[in-house]
């Protein structure tokens, strides 16, 4: 009998291990054979996953990528504190649970058993868990975690490809329609006003809803908002391609603008959330490929209009939109969800759309026909934007939290965006007009102004990666300085022959500055915002860049007109073809004054970059090593 009793005790001891995970050795010493086990200790089989609280503690302490919660405990980890159970750098990864030898069952603190589908990324009800895509926050870089089927890097690449194609749709449709307008007018009988509204309805909807679209993506999931934008763009394209009259086409173009706002803002926010601290290089790739699409769009559109029908410039959006949705879904990642809760700020969204839309309308139409006729648009914009500020300060869940602008880099990057993008668009618009005044054809003008886009394609990714590595301040200072210098180098251009010397030098310097600026400034504006507000940050940056470009084009145009009127009494307009004598000289003087304004905007942006951009904030806080626990 004593032998049988001893054998029973031995078997019981074999079935129940008496070390708790992370148990202090002193406590383990007190637990002698025969002593009652601590409360809550139970035998756990060898497939028991690590308790969730321990996994979360480990993830919070270690900035490196962590295994899933279902990974088995390390051999011998029972004798070490939980905070010391870490995989050493260079060590091989733990084998999957089913490959572990079964001879030594792990012992831990039992927790309620979860249904198997929950561990596999499914909801308690059995349906697929909403990944929340991109609204996740992680203290160390990318928020993306691998999902079964494809590695994490592959899913990031698929997401980036979807963002490039979707954004290219919106960018191409902003310009390709210009080539087709004469043919559309002849087919539908639009008249001059109808042609203007085919273009303007798209631009107004786009500019009005950048901020709203970004906020919706932050609140309900950026990947879903992005895919919905692609689907909406496809629907609007079908409606535009099948439009029987001008009114239907204008309405379809407005719908395209609404969908385009969801595509562009959520594409950048999605890249920011998926790539994390490497977003600068990814945004450089996004800039390069969307630039290629923007360059190729108008020539391709002209060929389609000439050899088939203008309707196909809209129908061809359908396969691209479908590919965008497929790639976005294929790149779906299992990411921690941190979407904002509560009601959407509808009053704020409406006031923002009215304010930015009416301001854009006044700037565009006022530049064409005189600002005095459109005073009401500016008054409406001022009232709506003032109401927007009041609403955002009072509601519990504001669409645009103004505390966001207390982050130095976000406010500085957007101020610099307004100034420098004003210089960029002022350069492109008025250099194109000026050299045509001197005798260049439209085709020649398009060719000689292509190098900035080509250099951007070649170098944007490199400068984005450099800004990720070293911080953006150098590039956000040197880039605008080069852009301003490029504007000044256009001043000697008085004839067609002058362009081949001064104009070539101007384009070379300007192109390098543009490539140095675009990816770092976009990344700085997005990375300075919390990850859960990346959509709002993207919407703010897109709105600021568009308003900066429209404002500068209007202001520079006003300066050119004033200088021209002061130098000549000719009835002809400045910067138009066929000018001679005093009228041509006055036009050249007006162009020079306009380029001085553009250069001043660029130099002001460089000053903001040098004085207000922080490399430390852009790189984020560095993880500090945790102190060793007492007694270890």
C-alpha cells in the first residue's frame, strides 16, 4: 500500500507542473512536494497558448515584431520572469504548435477557452473579423501584421499598387477631359459655359470633400472607404460615358469628384498606416507612378478621342477601378483596430464642403472673369468656414480636432505646402503661357515642360527614403530654395532663343527642387498626425495644396495684369499669342513680376522648413530599453 500511495503521488506530480509562468523563484521554493498549489493553477496541455495579458505586456515592452498569441512558451521560460521571455536576435523562430515535442506540457494560468474561430481572426459570431485596416496605432512603425496566405511585405506591396492605380484614376480624369472638351461640346451642344462646368464640377467636388472623405476613412476604416471610392468612381464613369446630354455629364463629373476625394485622401492615409515609419519611401513610389499616369493621361486621352469616341475616356476607367478594388482586398492586413467612435460630425462636414467649395469656385471663376463679380462666393466661404470653426470647437467628436495643429510638424508642413505648391503651380501655368507668347506651339510647350515630371518619377522615391532616414528638414529647406531659384532663372527669357539657355537651366534646377520636396513634405504632413487621424491629415494636406495653387494662380495673374496695364494701353490681353512691340514688352514685364511672386512664395516656404520642421518629431520617439526587473 505505501508503494501504491507513493506511485499515485508521483503520477499526480507528473500530471500537474507546479511552476507558474513568470513565478518568482522564492515562491516556487516555498512550494514543496505535498504543499497545496496556489489558487488558480491548473494543468494545461501542450497546446495551451500564452495568456493574452502576458502577450500584450511583451508587445508593449519590445519594439520588434512579435509572434502571434498562439505561439507556445519558450522552453524553460517557466523559470524566468515574463518580461525576460524574449527571443534573442538571430535566433531561429519558434516552431508551430503542432511541431513542438509533446513530452513536456506547459503550465500556466488558465483563462476561459476561446472559440477556435476567434484565434484564427474571426469574430465570436463566426463571421470574418473586420480588420479595421489602417486606423491602427502601433508605437513602433508599421501597423501591418501578416495574415495567413501571403507575407506581410507582399500585402503592403499590393496595398501600395491599389493606392497608385486608384489615385491615378482621380488625377487623370482631372486633366484628360480638357483634351476632349471640343469634341464633347460638338456632340452634346454644351456651349462655352457647359464646357467650363464639365471641368469645374469635378474640381469643386474634389476640393470640397477632401477633408470630409479623410474623416470618414478615419472613422469607418480607410481600406473600405478607399474601395468604396473606387466603386463609386466606376459608377460615375459609366454614367458619364453614357450621358445623353450636358446636364447628365456635369452631374456625373460631380459624382466622379466626390469619389475621387475618397480615393486620393484615403490612399495616402492607407499608405501611411500600412508602411508606418517607412511611409516616405512608399509615398515617393506613389508620387513617381501617379506622375507617370498624369503625364501619359492627356496624350492617351487625345488618341482615344481621335480614333474611337470621347465616351471611352470614361469607360476605360472601369477595368482600372475593378483592379483597384481587387488589389485593395488582396492586400488586406490583420491590423489592430483603433477607429474613432461616435457619430459623424455632419454639421462640420456640410460647412466644410460649402466653405471650401465656394472658395474654390470664387478663385477659379474670379481669375477668369474678375473677382468683383464673385464677391458673394468669398462671403459665403468666409461665413461657412467661420461656422465650421465654431462647430468643431463645440462638438464632442469634431471632424477636425484643432488640437492636431499643436503638433509642430503638421502645422509647419501644411503652411509650407500652401506656400510652395503656390510657387509650383504659378511656375507651370505662367511659364507655359509665356513661352507660347514667344512663339512655342502647344505641343512644343508640353514637351519642354515634361522634364520636371520625369525627374520627379526618377528621384521622388530616393528623396522620400532619405527623408525617412535622416529627417525631412534638409529636403524641405533645399527643395523650395531650388524651386525659387528656378523661378528666378526664367527672368532673362525674352525670346524663343533665350529659352534654350535660361529656360533649360531653370527647368533643371526647378526639377531637382521639386523631386526633393514632394515626397518628404507629404510624408511629414501625414506622419506628424496620430495614426487614427491619418485620413484627416491627408485631407487637410490635399485641401491646402489645392487652395495654395488656386490662390497663387489668381494672385500672380492679378499682378501680371496690373503690371501689363501700367506699361501699355494696348487692348490685347497679356501672355497671349500675337503680341508685338510695346504690348509684348509689357507682357514680358508682367511675367517677370509674376515669377518674382512665385519665387517669394518658394523662399518663404524654405524659411518655414528651416525654422519650423523638426527632424526629431518626424522620426518619432526612440524606444528606450526597459530596466531589468528586481532580482533578475
